[in-house]
């Protein structure tokens, strides 16, 4: 079976076509600048053939039509007919409290996703555009939704509630939900497979450090706390997002700068984080280069970044009564030996014996980076969110087929 994975944003569509039997990616790419000037599609085939096609792409449906056309094209394609696509898996951002796991997308569940749009007004409507477009273009092909939030639905109430008036939770669902669930779930399970230990008996801390970043405490196979909250702004310092800030500071900024809700939102999401502190870039490589050249704000931003992750590791170890495994993943977690080392520095008191040699120079490879006798195992596990979406999609479609 071939499964198409779609990740639809407000003006872009990322896609990968998987051959489920082999686990291989037949083609992947992105449609960008949908509805804007200069829209294009970039595709990479399994054999390395790359193409960028420019054209007027007015909406998500035309973008998907365009990419489907490419997948079956004689010259650049990877399949002969669209009937080879057995299912479509969508990355969906917010499932609120409705979705505890991935689901088959039918009238009822699509309505459920629509109802969660208030919680993620920028993301869910864009995700839905992809669902509607596929319904129009390939109505016979089953669609599955895989949510960023659902893995964290196991968090206990005392961990997910904000200490705000309880009525706001009841009225609007104001609580912590968490994101990056597919990644935290995948790398934690994979770490246990590699170590050959039982997933449902471990206390694991997973650090997903990419442009967006979050950290999760997983006890006995269940997410019990995670650093992102109602929105992805909470928690760790990110490329352009602030992470934790005193809410009182925000109301003061609004007053002093005379800005409204929407400008504050932009400030917190786009102008803060590593970019905001360093003034250089949101890209960790560029900040690291500037720090190596002695730029003081770059050095400060790195120290703040690493310190925040370390603080969360300490608090999650406390939350779980200890920790057995720490996993690094995401662009930074997988590729930055220096950040991993600084984050784990001085944590010997927790039973972490970090192996500097094993960590050195390792990028994007499953590796244990603690010493053989370390009580806590520290690991790098590259994430693969698209593959998780494809395999969940396969499982749900197979279950549906059995029922019929
Ligand atoms: P996204 O959240 O958009 O999926 P990624 O997981 O790809 O992002 O992570 C992007 C981040 O990873 C960027 O800040 C980038 O600088 C960082 N990164 C990638 N390679 C390295 C590296 N070799 N050293 C340090 N940071 C890296």
C-alpha cells in the first residue's frame, strides 16, 4: 500500500508518499506560497531527482492537484495511477480533549476537528483545507488524522490545569494540551526498543529540540507532563518563540508599547526566542557560529537555551520520582553535540554519567551517549514524524477494513 502524508499549513503543504511495505519514501516535497505571488512546488524523488515547478497556485486544492499530477507524471512521477494511493494521513495540530488518539476522518470526526479550531485558529483551519481538498479530489480514498496533541491526553488534571479561574477551563477549554506528540511517542518507544527495556515500566524524558521545541515526561508509557501548553508558546526557548514568560511581563509590555493582542502574539511567536535574544538568527547553527566568534548576546542566548532545558529535566525527574532514560531529538537535539553536553553538565547527582566521547561529532544517528554504567541512559534518537503518521494511517485503515 502507498500512503500519502500531508502537513497543510496556512500557505504551504508538505507531503511524503510512502511505500508501506518497504517503509521507503517514494517522493517528498513542499508546495509553498499558496495564494501568494511566486507559488511553487519542490519535489524530490527517491532516486535523488529534484525539481522546482513554478505556477499560480491559488488554494490548497490546486496545490494538492498539482502535486498529485506530479506523482503520476511520466517523467518525474513515482506511481502510474492515483488508484495506487491507498490512504492519506494528515498531520493535525489540535485535537483538544476530543481526540485521545488518531482517527478515521468521516463526517463526525471532521466536525470534531472543526470544533477544535478555536484552540488553534492558525493551524486547524489550514489542516482542514487539506482534508476537504482530498475529499473532493479522491473521495474513495480513506483519510486519517494524526494529532500533535493526542499523545498528551494522558496528562493528569493537576499537570494540565492552569491556576486561572476554573470557569475559563469550562467555557473555552483553557488548559495545557502539549504538542509534538507523534515525535515524543515515537522516540520514547524507539529508545526502549534499542535498549531492550519495557516501555510501560520506564520513566523517560524526551527533549524535542527543533525550531519549535518541547520536552515531555513519560511514565510507564504515558505522557504525564509536557512543556508546551494551550499553544506552542509555553515552555522551552525556541527559534522565534519565547517559551515561559511571566504573564505579568506581558500585560506590562502591552501597556508600555501600546500593542494589542495580535501584535503581542506576533512578538511572542515570531520575534522572541533565540532570534529575540541574540538579535542574529533563529537558526541554532548561526547563533552557535556567532557565539564561537565571541558575540555576547549569542553566548547569552545559548546559555539561556541550555539552562531552560536542564531546568525542565530536573523538574520532570522530580515529577516522575526519578528518570531512567533521556532522549534527544529534533534538528538541534540530533545534531548539536555541544548543546547536549551543556544540558547534561553537572547532572551526575541524578545518576547521569554523560559520555563526552560517545557524544562528540554525532549527528542524526541513534546513539547512546551515557557511559555503560550510567544509571540514567542518555540517547540520541532521530525523529520521524511523517513515518509515524503513515504507519498510524495504515493501522487505522486496516482496522476499518476488518470491521467491514
Ligand atoms: P522544525 O521544528 O522546523 O522541524 P528542525 O527539527 O529541522 O526544525 O530543527 C531546526 C533547527 O536545528 C535549527 O535551529 C537548526 O539550526 C538546527 N540544527 C540543524 N543542524 C544543526 C547542527 N549541525 N548544529 C546545531 N543546530 C543544528
